[in-house]
C-alpha cells in the first residue's frame, strides 16, 4: 500500500474544503452587484456542494466562504469603491461590523443546505450499500 504524503493530504483538503468554499463565496458575490433574486443561488450551490463533495466538517467550509466573501467586499471598499446597493457610504469598519450581522444569514443560506446535502448523500450511499430489503 502506498504511503500518504503531505502533498496528498493538502490536495485532499483543497478539494474537500477549498473548492466548496470558493463555489459558495462565488455564488454569494453577485448578490452585491446584481438583483437580489440571485441570492437563491447560495443555498442551491451549497446543497450541490454537500451532495457532490461531502465535506467532513461543514462549518469549516461555511467559515472559509464567509471570510472570503467579507474579504472581497472589504478589498472592494478599501479600493475606494462604493457598494451599489448601499444607501449610505460604506467604510471598512462598517463592512467588518456588518460581517457579524451577515454570519447568521450565511449560516441559514449556506451552512444548513451544505449540511443537508452531505446528510442526503450519506443516506443515499447507505441505501445503495445496504440494498433493497427482501421483505417478501
């Protein structure tokens, strides 16, 4: 049996945590500049990531996606740009304060569907492994 190297572990972690985090953050970013209806992409992408990629720890994916989202918005504001949907000027401290308000919202729209997708995938795998019951 081949030995597992550090490179293999890093690659696995990147696929298991990095890819779903990037996909979820990327699905959340258009809602800043485009119509609010695009926020429905967040739970859909999270559910698909849970079904397909099955991250072991969904909170890591949720936290990484949240941090990535907040960093992109913070960099956008630090570069001197205004957020298009903001009703008043946004400051970097306002972005960081708003991030705390954003955490429960992102938990409901990303963490819950991600967990649900992973749970459904485990259920489907268990049904396939056990097979149909022979109750005749």
